[in-house]
C-alpha cells in the first residue's frame, strides 16, 4: 500500500526521529553535507519549531533523544547539547570529561536518570542525575550482596558522574552527583517495559525469597494517600484500565463504550511528569471536545465484552465494545479507521511486540485472528479454545503468545508459524464453583500469570508447566482482576462486591503481603455497593497501581516505596536484619 503521506526532512537530511515520553510530541534530528537540524513537528506534518545551537560543519550525522517530556539532547561537535523542548535556544552543553567522537550516539534510559554516550574509543560513558547515581549504587550493592546468586556481571571502571548542571533546569533532572567505582552491566535501558516484561534479573527473585513478611492491613482512610480521578462524563462502570507506556497518563474504557483519559504534567510538585497520587491530573480532551466512543453496532451492550490495546508510543489506541474495532489518535481523539465488523465480535486485543501494524484479536467464536492493519488482511486464524478468547500475552524472549479463554484453558502459540505448542486447563480448587463463562486473563514476565475468579496461578512457559497457585479465602469473594507490578515482584489483585478489597502478594512465593480494605479508599456510604473491576500497574513504579470501579471512578492508591508489607526478617544476604520498631511501622536496619 505504501506510505499514506510523505514529508521532506529539513535540509533533506539523514534523519532520526523520537517521540516525547508521553507520545504527544515528535522530534527529528539529522545532518546533510555538514549542516544539521533539530526540529519539532506538528500533527499535520509541518515543522512547528526549529532549535538553534547545532554546529554548521558536522563531521557525522547528528542524533538526538528526549526525556521526561521536557528535554532534548544531541551529540554534536564532540559534546552533548541540551535544549528545553519549549525553548529553541541551547540550554547547556557538556563534553562528558572528554573522549567523545565528533557526533556521539546517545540514549536516555526510560526514566531519564541515565544517559549512555558512545566514546571515540569504542566505549560507552554513563552520565547520571543524582537519582541515577543512587540507582547505580543500589544495583551495585544488590549485586554484591547477592554474590554467588546473581547471574549478571559486575564491570569495573570509572563512570562520568553527572549531566551538565544548569540553574535553569530542575535538580532532579540535571543535578550535580558524584562518582562511583563500579556498576552492574545494564542491557536495554530504553526498552519498552510492556514488550519486555518477561526479561528480568533473577537476583531480585532470590533476595525476595529470603524475606519473611508481616501482613499489613489498611482499614482507615488516614493510612493511605489516595487520589480520585475526576471527570465530566456521566458515571458508568470502568471495564478496562491502563497506564500509558510513558507512565504519565491513565486511560479507561467504560461499559457504555466511552474512553476517559487523565494526564499528569511536569511541574515543581511533580518533577517526573509521571502519574502520582500527590498531584491531581488533568481530565484531558482535545480542543474539539469530542470523545473517543466505540461503535456498538446492533449488539446488545450487556452482552458485549469491551477491550482495548495501546500502541508502544502511546499515540494510538485500538478499541472495541461489541461492534467494529476502532483505531483512535490519542492526541486528537479522531477515529483513524474502523475494521473487523461483527460477527464474530472482538473481545480481546493485543499489539504485536515487534510490529504495531499487526494485532492479535481474541474472538467470541473461540478463535484468535492475527490481523495486519496496514494491508487490511487476516494473516492467520488460530483455533484451539472451546469458548471465547478473553486474554492474550506476548513473550519476546520465548517468541510465543499465550491465550486464555472462558473455558479456563491456556494455549501457547508460536509467533513464527502461528501453531499451537502446548495447552492446559486451570485446576479449579475443590469445593469452588466457577461461573461457566468466567474469564481467564494472562500476563507475562518470566512466567505466565493466569487470573481466574477462583485463583491466581503461575505457569512456566512455553510448556505451561504448573508452578504454584493462590486460592483466596471464600469469605474474600471472587477475584475480579490481577496484575503484575512493574518489576514483576508483586501481584495486585482486586475482589468483587461484599468485600471490595485489594490484596498485594509477593510473586516468588504467592504469599499475601498486604490487604487494603474498601473502607480505606472508599467513602463510607459506598463501601458495599462499589468495588474494583480492573487493576492497572504503573509501568515505571513498582509500588503504584490504579483501580477502575463499578461506579465509574478511577482510584490511585499511594506509590510509597516499601509500604506494601513489612519484612520481619531478611536472611542470606549478609550480616544485617530488618525489624519493625516504632508506631510508624517503618523498617530499621542495624549492622551486626
């Protein structure tokens, strides 16, 4: 089909491109015959802003990167140059203590705390903010404490300590830090967290197994710092919920086929620009005030199974509520295209981790369709389930996709030839009665997490070997949803009406670490009637999650590190222990 539209880069330059972290701004940087350009593009494809400060006689192709929805960096004239995205004039420069090539290649990590820069001697220098230095030290200490357990390599050698300092930049972004003598080898610092959730060092797993946790219970509003996300749309049950990949926004899909979007912005109270319960976000709509509303067709809305998926750059959302699948632009809210009209109806959507043009679609006719959006063609149709396919999860490492359905069956499919490799039915606990159409959802990291109303279960892929299972007490009610934390060390699970509680479990042992009673986060007159339907995990903060509720509300509990349970004893990691002391229930550490 070819490209839909073409634009010439400034100066016909050899150009690289980068989105801002929230996917709302697009930048390009490149060089042609020594002249270099760095610009921002608007939505219609015209140059919106040209930045000044690049050299006029570049000896290579200048490349750039973005961070924190605020800063640009480019390698030029043996230096790293920085701009504020909203100011065309050069902000500051650094030579990283020398040794850089004429046009160094550079890349920020996802959180913007580290900047990797190529050197003229085929090496890499790591520049770090103050937070980045602390991160490197914590990784180094964790690896050293777990020596003999860790499979990673500790690399000796000096690192450049900080980004260039500037009084006009926030200290958390470009502060002054110090040096450290060692660092743990880091791979893929700018990787997409959702596409590679199944890649994780085993050090953290081993350390987690060495802890004994005291169950923490939250029963009073005063124990939690939480945030209700307000909006102007009539209340309807939230049925799907997700953080954007940048971590700076939350998108919800309601039962009446309408999407709601909240965005957090960078300011002095929120220097990261990420979702946080300490700062209220903006309920976001484009200037046209239009809503992203799915096609309902003639299907009874009560029978529809709403679903959506977000592209890796946060620019597009694919969504369906029983009718056609709609592709929306996340900036303008305009419908780019619709396709795949029922019947059968689409009931689960997942983007291919390596190609945003390919999606996997779970259908209510028990099949899975692998669909290429660009050429409007079904590549493969997979059959193996006995009821509708309500869950799909890709693994880049294993090159497979796992599916789950209302038949309580898990299937593994090869991404190369789209054939089934293994299948297994969940083990329904004795004495538990399961609804015949109870959905089973799946998520990947190193292992498969299967979520069913009766249980949470962990399986080893690709053979779907059973590892462990957690069965809640009958008094807790049925599980409505569950989700891995960002670092896959925790599992957040929500429960239906009657209890409405949220449980936090340790992944490695499936032990209950924390329970949040609805009285701690719901008004007293709603605690019985309202309960969480869906859970979403923040993609860059392991202790942060959000809940979508039956009354249409979205609630974000606190993101305080270490609050989800208290370790009573930690052993096997050196001569120290952590114990609880004091009324604030905070752990202290003493050295033997």
